C-alpha cells in the first residue's frame, strides 16, 4: 500500500455526477441524455478534456471540480472501519509504506525557492497518508493479519532537486523499481537503498507469510518499522513511535528524519 490505504478518505457523494455534466456542457456535449453525453465525451481527444480541467483549476475557478470514487458498497465502501470490525477484509500479509514528506508535492507553494508552508505539508502527510496507515495497521492487528511498515526518508538531491521537497509522495517508487538510474547519478547510498528495497519486496513476493521475517523485517506488532535512505543508511530498523507516534498523541512529527 504505497499511495495510501482504504482509509484515505477520498470518497465522493456527487451521485448526480454534476461535475462531469458541467465539463461536458463546456466541451460541446450539453443537453444530452446520460448515455449520449458519455458517448459524446468519449469522442473527444483526452488532451481537450485535460486542457479544460487544468485551466479551470489553474484559474482558481469556483466551485472546484473533483472526480472521486463514489461508494457503491460493492467496490467502494462508505465505512471501512466498520468492514474491518466485521472482518470483511482480505486476510493476507501486506506492506504499508509512507514517505516522510509526502505532502510537499501535493499542496500549493509560493515560489520554487521558498516552497510550501511546512505546516500545511505536515498536515497533508499526516492526514492523508501516515495516520490512515497507522489506523489501518491497528485495525489489521485486531484481526491478526500480518503488516509490515516502512518509511521512505531518503532526501537525494538528484531525485529531490528542490531543497524543500524531501522524501515526497511517490519518491519511493524509483527505488522499488530500480528506475532512479534513468534520471539520477546513482550514488552509493542510492544504489544500496534501491537494492535493499527491491530485495525486501522480492522476498515478500516469493513468500508473503515468511519472506520478510526471514529477511529481518519486523512485523508491525513488534512496534518497529524500516526506514529507507535516511541518515546515511540504506535501511534501518526504527521504533514505530518515532515514525507515527504523533498519530496517537505521542511527540511531534519529523518530516526529515
């Protein structure tokens, strides 16, 4: 779970699909029944749709447009905590990860030099990613389902060229996939971090039940997690309280450990 959990909270209750209808009305598909309107939109180049929505958002036009999944109680559910309580969850091991400075690329910034307000960045990191990951892990623990937690904390200047980016949302992916070499210098620490992360994932893929235990990654129930790429270390075992303690009222959050 690298981009959030089911508790991320991005459900929409726009059952009338008014945002879609509005965009359609601006692109020549106005006043049509729903089936004809959908077919009309499908004939448009994707660039036309993206261009309109992009300019609409860049102009700070209100009301804002949003296209989020709508709970249908079949694929998207309105109350995931309740489903956990009822045991309605896939009872298989999972790796749940976050980046230390997730929100830096997800909030507005003033200039490329000053970057965004760090308080807002931290609120986004905690509210959208870290604390939902904590809650998910706690709920999984009540069901006796194995969870393994990590924090991507590597702040590499070739992958994070602006000093305020830090370990931003999705910065772990180039290391898991080994694709950082496509646009990075590949420092010894980057190479070691990527190889360690890939080794862990491979061990998990080969044996989800025991692979990570044998590789030395402690389960969530141990109170520990792995931290990748920070403080000169490719991988380090850290106490969970140092990563997510703030989600249960313990200490303050460090976005650059």
